[in-house]
C-alpha cells in the first residue's frame, strides 16, 4: 500500500490523474472502475483537461461504476448515471456502450447483479478501480458489517450514508434506502485500487482503513489485503495517521512519483 499525501485535494487529484493517464497510455483498452460523490470530482475535471489539451484517448477504455441507487432511472437528476454523464462521460471520446453502471430499475435485481459481475469478467476484469471512502469507512455502498468477500448485490443504506448524501436530493427523505453495489470481494479483484479522500471529516475513517485492523466494521480496511493499492490524501484527511511523516518521506524519495508530477507536454 502506497500512501500519497499532498498539500490539498487539487494536487492529490492531479497526481491521481497522471497515474491514470499513464495506465491508459500503457494499455489503450484499459478497464477502469469509477466512483461517484465529491472525492473524484477534481480527478474527473483533470482527466477531461488532459483529454482536451494533451490528447488522452478514451476511445478504447471501458468503465464500470461501483454502485447506483435502487429505484432511480438514468434520467433522475440524482442518479449516478446522470452524475457520470455530466461530470465525465459527456466530455470524453468514450463510446457510450463502453460505460457500465448498475441499473437501478432492473426488473430482476438479483439476476442483474449476477450479469454485472459476468460483464466485468467478460471484459477481463477491472484494471484500475477508483474509490472514495465514506465517513464510516464504506467503499462503494458496502456499509459497515459488509462481508469482505461480498459480490455485486443490493444493500440497505445506513442513516449516516443517507444523511451524507442528502445534499444531492431536494429533501432528505428523497434519498433512497437501498442500492446496488459492487461487493468488497469484487473490488479486491481489481488489479490496481486507487483510493481518494479529502478533508478532516475523512481522517478517522482513513486512519482506521490504513493503520487499523482489517474489519468489516471499516469496509475500506479490506484494502490492506490488496497487493497494489494507492491512497491519495490531502493533509486534512491524513491528519490522524500515525505514520504520516514516513509516508511523506517515502513519497519524496520515489523517482516514480516525482517523475509523474512533471506536467505532460501539450499537443503540438
């Protein structure tokens, strides 16, 4: 697990974007797992900029999103399909048929979850999975007490998650109570995981996920078991890490990360 601490969310997001750009340039047909919420917003803006200004090509990329609200269709203003279209897909040259999200209106939800898993496998698995983390440690919509071996399925949202997400709805009571989410076991099968967290309100969850025991009560702690895990934090989110000085020293001494911080050359 590599912990990358940058002064602010903008710099952390730019470095995460550089990491993803390198992955796409190495493998044009990258299978990319994506997240929603506030954590990846600056990352998505930076990927759009790199597409427009530096020719980063998404035409062969395939994406799978972590989750969707049960009962919301793609045209609902708070659906994650709508979020992804507005925040990323509409601004890239990615074919619509290459973008996959769970269907919140699926007639047979259990069958849909199995088919979502099958579609990921048919594409060769996820090469790089982007993740955020909830204030209670959830990843995707895998709430505390979720099985660490779980697959894509329906889950009931906790009151804390619904309260945290109420800002995306007209009224708090409009937040759905159920969702479809990739499981923790599904996430751990990704070849690379990239976790992003910004702000002091994420510091406790991050400390538990990185330096605490592996426990279902902090679902993100399962990422300690992943063989290729990168965590991008701002100073505030790293505030409760006991080893943060060591993480900074490791980053400063890494030629790989220092080279990645150099801005890409614009197209001629």
